[in-house]
């Protein structure tokens, strides 16, 4: 699993294979990648709907890889 903090954007989760993502009040999404809102302005929280672009959200980015413990 890879987690990427998109600069000025969402938290992107990338998995191996498709997963179901169900959010509070948001739609259920089935995908191998999903973006979670960091700006607080999405209309489909906890998912990102691209609103961060229109409100001028700014924040740093980063990346994290998760692997199972052996
Ligand atoms: S980060 Fe995209 S809508 Fe909030």
C-alpha cells in the first residue's frame, strides 16, 4: 500500500487490488486508489471531490509505503 500526500491536495491511497471504501455520508467507492480530502471543503467527505483546487488550498506533500511485517 502506498500513501501519498499530494501537495496542495488530497491524501491518495493506492492498494494492490480493489477495495471498498465507505465514508461517513459519502458514496461507497470501489477502486485500487482513493483520494481523501485534506482541505475540509469537499462535498463528499471523507473523499476528495476536487474542491481544493477552487479554494486555493495549500499544504506540503509527502509519501509513505506500507508493507506487511515479516
Ligand atoms: S483535498 Fe480535494 S476536496 Fe479537499
